[in-house]
């Protein structure tokens, strides 16, 4: 299916006047990456030289691998196409998923953002959970998932560590699709990254149709998991584990979960161009995002969509990419064994 036409004209003197920038999001509409892109797009159009039109193009499939492969193999290097990544793009790369035909080393990051995630249940189950999570541990949960090697491995492993019986339905194109299945009653447990939770799930919470049960937390300056600043009243997975088990998590499963949490959420969303793009074009994007982040009203206008998470460009964004794409081999080996035993997924 042809989504849009690509031209190979390099923008002279980094002037985007009269041009259209296509911001490719490898997920369906309504998820966290889509929310981030649609928030930034009109602001980016105002800050780029020549004030071009910036349109968000959704290219879902294979848990973001389809769009990432397309960007890596077919997108031009003239600045006319930028691409959004997420943990669901990073994890298959880290795990050597055979479907991956892209390499983060081939991409230049011009914006990076941390994020969080919130798990929630329908009203009845959520009310029981709030009394004591142990009351519903034997429930047969059904979860709509993009796949066990995507960002969804964070909740899948967390729920497994808690002793929950969660049956995943693999193959959805984005977390927005999982939310819709939850709303329609086809699944009874879900999670969303913070942007989509705040914009799409909080109204369900306000109506009493959904009950948040845990966040994945946030990483403080000492490297410890603490409560997500956007959801200070919701316990973290670590707190829930401690309550249910009677002791804090430890061991290989915990160290692996934390390693992938850091890679998948603390450095979760990036906006990239292909390496080989004119440095002036890359710098134009970096400066445009820097100007947006530096706005006096940025915190106010971004919080409903992005939350209170760090947004960075330049050298700090490069550090984010390093954090997101480097995990200790022991954690990767442990996770590959868990994937094989739990879901029959065999990775080299």
C-alpha cells in the first residue's frame, strides 16, 4: 500500500519553505508515540526554517518493525522524512529479532524523551485489586499485545513475576488498539504509556470504567525506581511486588526487568533522521526542537500530552540513545531464555 510519495530533492540552504515534512510513526493512531508526534508537529512547523507543513503519517505493523525497516531502507536523506522510535522499536533491535532490518547506529537522534506506563483493570477487578491484589491473582487475565519482544515485555514479565495468569493475544498494531479492545470488553487488563494514558485512559478512570493498579515507576538520580511524578498516587510495580511477596524484588528476573525498563522507558521515545543526512539539516531539526523545549510555556502546554518527563536534544539526546540501545549481555541472555520458556520465542 502506497502511503505517500517521496521526493529526493535536497533542501537548499536548509530552507523548508513550501515543503511538507512527513513524520512517520510506526504505530496506529492514539498511542504514546502518535500523541507525542501530533503534539510536536505544529510546533515543529513553526520553528523549522521556512515554516514547512509537518504531517504525521502512521505506518503500523509488526510492533513498529515494519515502519522502522521502511525508514531504514527506503526513506530519503533530504530531511523530508523523520521517524519516531519507541521501546517497541528498541527491544527487537537489542534482542536480534530476525525481522529487524534497521540499526540505531545508522540514525541521528534530534529529540529524545523519557516516559512512563500505567497498568489498569476494569472497574470490578480494579476495586478488588485495591482492597488487596492477592484477591485477583488467580483471575484469568487477557491482554492485547504487540508481541513479547516489543515494549510489552515490560508488563508481561512484571505480571509473571507477580504470579498473575495473563494470557496475551499477540499481533495488535499499537497500544491504542489494545486500549480499544479493553474498552469493548474483549480484554480485561491493559497498560498505556503515559501520554496515551493521560489523554485517552484518564477519561475512563474519571467515569469509573477503569482503575489504575500500578505504574512501572521512574528512575531517580541514584538509579532507583521511585513513583512516577505524573502519577504520585499510584504504586509502582516494585511496590506491588513487595506487598504481594513480602519482600523487595531481587535476582535475575528483577535485574533483567529493571535493565529493560531503563532502556525502554527512561529513554523511550526518540525522533531520528538517517545518518548521511546533511549535518545542516540535522542541526536545523535539533535547533527547532531545542527552541520548542525552551518555550516559557512548554511545561504548561506539553504536560497534558507528554507528562512531566525530560525532553532533550543534542549531546544529551545522544546519551539517551546510548542508554536505550545498550544492555548487559547477561540480561539479554536471561530474557531470551524466558521468552523461549514462556512463549516459545526463540532468538539467536
